[in-house]
C-alpha cells in the first residue's frame, strides 16, 4: 500500500493545523531575488522554472513567474518518495521561508511532511479570474503545467513517485488544485487525495449562484460577479462522480466532476450578504447538490480521497 494511503488522515491533519490564517508578511518575500538551484541550508531547490511567463501579480504588486520550490525529505528513506503539492492563497507567493519558529508555514506544513518522507512542492501560478486579461487565453493551466514539468523533467532524478501524489492549497491555490486534480490533463501522475482550505470548486457565476448562494442574495451576487471565458468548473457535469470524506468537518459530500470547463467565472470576492450558508447535513448518496444552502467539501476544509 502506498505511503500516502497509510498516512492519509495523518497528512490531512498536518494541513488542517498548518493552514490557519497567517500574517501575509511572513510569505511576502521576494522570491524573484532567490537564485534557482539547490540550497543545502534548507535541503530544497528554489525557483525551479516550469515555464517562461512572467506577470505583475495584483494581489502582491510584485513580479511573479512560472516557478516552483521543491523541498526534499531528509536522507534515510528508501524507495521513490510521495509528492505533496501546495498552492498559495491570494496576497502571497509560492516562496516559503526556511523559518523554524512555531508559527511559520515551514514548521507547520513543510517540515511535518518532509519528515514523513514526502517531497513538498510549492508552485507559483496565475488565477483564471484575478490574472485574466481580456483577449488573452484564460490562465487556468499553470498548476497542470507545473506538475507535468516536475514529473517529466525532475521526478526520476529526485526519486519522486508521481503515482503517489497529494494536492493541497489554500483559497486560490486550493480551488485551482481541485480543478487541476479533477479536470486537468496530468501525464504520469495519479492524484491520491486533495486537501484544501477556503477553496471553491467552480468559477462560473451562474453555477456558483444557483448552487451555493441563497436565493434572496443571488441577484446581488450576480451583479458583482465577473464572467471569464473558459475559467473552469469541477461541478455539475456527467463524466463521473467522486465521493469525498471530509475532515475535520466530518461530513460526506458529492463532487460531480468532468474535464469539461465552464464558460464563466465568479469574481474574486462576493459581497458579504452573498456568502453561502454551510449545510448542516451531508448530501445523501445518489442525490444532487442542494440548490442554495450547502458549501463544497473544499470550503469546509477537509481531506477528499479521489479513490472512492
């Protein structure tokens, strides 16, 4: 049995503890000033490129680029190592400081996973709505490209096991992680599980309103929702159904998934009055999502297995 299966809930607990709100300054370091390559002090590879695209990130007002950091486990583990990918929230970047203090993201997420033998990868990426430029292709495939580049170019050399992959993220990183895991074209990768915090599963305005926003607030929500062509959705399709058991909320939810993307996306933030209510009970097997009162498993912060 793969390591990630044996330690799935323990790993989820690491993320559940690690993704508490963090002061943004802790992650606002300029990763572009760090030279790419291996850094022995952190046992990590900084700024590994997966593409050549650069952009000014509006949520940080800094130059961003298609790059990732790769954190390696200590010596002593045998066999190919499982991979845990991490996507950051808005207002931060993929750079994680090698900070051993108790409250740091490194100490709460990276170190517990590398100590278990995981290779941890933190990628920089664009958001389909936040980074959309009218007239240009919708930028929603960066995470897919990062994963495929790592697998094709680095997995063998770093003794990584792409068949034992775990995708995680917070907010924009969680939502795009879900979309990539469920609808992306990943080569040589098997996603064993997803863990997200404050994420969403659709960027389609109408779909979001009808599925997650109470009826009395839908009109207000739609007036502030920005439509972006082909932004993507992981819901309400016919390809297959995936059951998720979510922790720590301990609820079971249905996520209907497909490689078919939506034609629109929701704005980065809805008005306070349009925030959806959390469902008090799980969706029964075989039934459709409620139309107004539930959140997705990812919004309740949990670990969702893709093997069910």
